[in-house]
C-alpha cells in the first residue's frame, strides 16, 4: 500500500512539472484560445430569475417579533391597512357602478315607463324574373333587362301613439349599441361569395354600425346619425330551399342567401348574465346587476350567520395595536372570514372566503355580459316583401334616453376602473414591490437562521459543535443508506459491503422487492 502511494505522488509531481514547462513555453497568451472558445454567458435579462418561495419563507416567525417588536408591529399594521384599502377600493368600484346606474336612471326595469320596441326584419325584391311584365318577357334577348336586386331591412319603432314626425320621438338606433349584418351562402365559403352592387352602392358582405358613446358629439350631430331602419341592398336573387318542390333545383346565382343579424340593445341599468346554476338558485334570477348580486349574497350570508372572526395569537399583540383598537373600535388582529355552507361551496368551491374574494369572483367568473340578439335570416326573392315574417319585441325605457346628459356622463365606469384601478402600469409596479418584499422577508428569515446558529455557538461552543457533529453524522447515514431500518440497525462496515459475500440471495431478494415496492422503477 505504501509503495502504491509513493508511486502516485511521483506521478503527480511529474505531471505538475510538465504543465509548468508548457506554461513557460507558450507564454500567457497560450490560454487565450481556450478561454475565447467558451460561449459567452447569456445576458441577465435573457434568463428571468425563477423565484420559488415556500409559505414559511415569507412569514415572519414569532421569534423575530421578540428581536424587533417595533418594526414587526409596524409591518403588521401596514398589512391590516392594505387589507382595508383593498376592501375600500372594491366598495368604491361598486359605488361608481351604482352611481352610473342611478345617474342614468332613477327607476329600475320594472317601472311603468317601460315600453315595447318592436323590431321588424324583412326583405323586399325588385326586378326579379317573376316580376317582369308581359312585354319584358316577350322581348327577352332583344333588349337588356334591369338587373334583379333585393333589400334587407332591419327597422324598429316604439309601440306608442306618437306620430312619426314628432321631433322628440326617439329613433330605432337610439336604443341600440351596435347592429351588424353578415351575408353568406349555405354551402360556400366567404371567398366564393360574390355580391353585386346596385346603382354604384357597396357590395361588401359585412355591414356594421356602432354607437360610439365614448366620443359623444353634440345633440344635433347625434340626432342626424340616428335612424329608424338599416337597409342592405345587393344584386341577385335568393330562392329558399324550403320553397322548392321536390326534384327542383336552382342555379348558383339563385341559391339561398343567409344573413346573420346581431343586435346589441342598450341596457338601463346594466345587467349581467348569471353563469353558475347554484348562484341562480341563490339569487332567484338569471340576470342581475353586479351590485344587486353582491347585496343578495351578503344578505344570504348574514341570514345564515356564516361570519367567523379569527383572532391572531396574543403574543403578536402589542401596545401600539391596543391603542389602535381603542381609537378605531376594531381589533386590527382580527380577520373576518365566511364559512361556506353547501350552497356557497357549490358557488365558490372553497370552505372559507373573504369579502374581497367574493367581489373578485362576481366580477371575473360568476357574471358575464348578456349575449346580443342573434338571428339567421334567409333572403326570399319569391315575394315582393316578407314584412311580418320575423318580429322581435324588446322592453325598453324611452324616458331614460329623453333625459339630458351632462358632458362626459355617458362614459362607462368600466373605463374609469380600467384606467385607475386595473391599470397595467400600476399592477406591474405593485407586483414588483410584492416581489421585493417577499425577497426581503426570505433574506430576513435566512439571517435569523444564521443568527440562531452563531448565537448558540457563542453560548456553548463545545456542546453545540458536538451536537452539530452528531446531527451531521446522522444525516450522512440517512443519505448514504438505502435501508428502511437505518435508525434501529447500524450500517454495515464499508469494507464488508465491498465484498461479494455480503450480497446473499436473501439480501438481494429482500432489497429488490423493497425497491420495486417503493415505486422508483
């Protein structure tokens, strides 16, 4: 064994001497090609730091409060104020929405001022073959015939006795936010559909109108843009398939034409559609305003007495918090939560929740805007007019539209909320501050571990190092052993394990079975 060690030492000294001679011969520049051949490290911005924190990393332990009672107390108060501020912002958002609703209409949808807006969807036909007179039919081929065309009309009017020429009468478009018409054939793609213009008019297959409330004009300009009906005129013919007899067919230019009509009415107040079936069971309706939804949920929780007040440990309270409790009449250490019953659990899918969580769920996943009116209409050029085939009645409140609005009052509250509360610039800044705060808390906890280590080392170095050595030896045995009973049976000696006699058939069978049962294969 000693001769083997001496031989290894001689070999190491020879290698070191040879390397020194090579460095002296090549000079300092000989290492340059080797260094430049390595790829440069990526820039710091190309690799975003992956921060994975455990709950214990960002939680202040009670031991830290004993070391820094004043600073920790101030941090607790900041956390309480943050929760109060979040709740205050959510409440103000609801107040803004209620203010918009009340400023637009002091009455709800069940008031006697509601009227019926009747919408007619029909088409008229001109110059179709069956509409030609006897003289035109006899002279087919001798003189050109006028091209056939059709007109789709979407119009509406209130069912009241007001005359058409009344200046105060609100037109059909006053009750709509948008109106669109998309033309297509049944068995053809959009690229294959060719529409002919009439008298130099448009030939597009999509017609859309929007009421731009975000840029309000003066009353005169707005009145000029209002209309009682939307006309879409295109050339050609359209014969519905249900009008054909068995065995009959039509040419490509006479195939039936479909029109997808989308009507988005204005809503006063703004109502939303309830998505959750259990929430419909609680509210008793499938359409509701956001504020009414929160009020009914709150009333249900209050009626069922589902509020819980959880107090933090007494060790976390201090003199400043007691003074704050006397000043405001509330305990900043108490947390109000809501225990969910069976119905609330089916709605929110959690055992407990808070008021901000309810507001967030209502605004994000429990309610959605009501779907617009969608109609698939088939153009029929076998009749001069199809008036009366499709009629839709809507409940509207014309009194709201007659009220004069102040400049800027028609701006949607959601725009204000998006600009102020949900501004991405502020959200990014808050996320950056939260990330910095979590990092500082993690560093603080790590420093507390180091502080405890050196504090125990200073108090009793001998016993502390002995205990540390025992713990490290135990951890080493655990990491080095694959035995299930390492705590009760000491490990075999390394020299014994290195021999083949140690691995008997019984030993191998037992450990292979344990390895297979552990699921690592």
